[in-house]
């Protein structure tokens, strides 16, 4: 009764599909390793740089980086140290609350992220060969799977505000931060809402 048993998979479509997910995850790992060899960064360093670049500023914390990498906060801290040594990120204390630490990309970090832009293109090219209808069906089914895995605590999921159930658009029209988050009770600018947030919940 194992998805790694070919005989079991022959008569079990669910097992076959699950085994395919494992193969795809192997491809994803290899994509990161291939990129890491070219850019002289480890896969976790790459993931951390992407996380810092595409996540809302307030949500870039050691704890969230650790969740994103599925590792302990101490390990995430070590990865941040290594990126700081490479001068790709900068740590700074919040001026109002000295307990808070901000993590920002340096100019070299931004250049590194630009070189990582095409990561995952191999998979996207394959998906793009499907018709629009097929892509819609696939997206829907995969979304249902990721939702269940998120509920089980196996995926750390995030997305942008525009599709989030806590998002309230144009609450304060004319303000530089006109939008509002009902979950974090915070005002949001146009820039804020285009960054991923770990508190995201789909409508
Ligand atoms: S919880 Fe939702 S609305 Fe609030 S910042 Fe996160 S994604 Fe945006």
C-alpha cells in the first residue's frame, strides 16, 4: 500500500497522481539547485531573497522566513547572516520600536533577484502548452489541494491582498494608503497590496 510500489499504483489513480507530485517536487528542487550553481547561492538563500523581494515589508520577519523555508528560526537567522555577509541584504532596527528588525535587499541583492526572475520557467512553459480551459481546471484542483495542505500546516501559503477576504479597497480615498486590512488593522498603499502576505486568506 505504498505510492512508491508500482503495482499498487497500477490500480490506484490517487496513488499514481500522488507519486507524480513527488516527481514534480524533485524537479522543483533540481531547478533551484541548477540556479544556485550559476548564481553561487544555495537554494535556501535564493528562496530567502525571493521572499524578501516579494513579501510585504511588515511580514518580512525571521519567523516568517523560517516558516517559508520550513526550518527553525535559528536556521533562518543563519541564512540571513550568510546573505548579509554577501552584502545582499541589510538588517536595520526600527526607529520607533527598537525590538523590530527590518530586512531589506541591497543594490547587489536587487541585482541578484533580477537574475533569479526566470526561476520556474521550465515548468511554466509546460503548463502554458495546455489550453486555457485545461489551465483553469488544473489551477482549481491544485488550489483545492494546497488549501487542504495549508490547513494541515504542511504549506506556508501567501498571496496578495486583492484576492484576500480581509481586504477592503478604497476605505480612505485620497489618502496615500487608501486601502485597509481587516485582519492586521492596518492601512495599505497601492505598493503594499501588490506584495505577498503570509496572513492572506482567499475569498
Ligand atoms: S491579511 Fe489579506 S488584506 Fe491583510 S495584508 Fe494580508 S493579504 Fe492583505
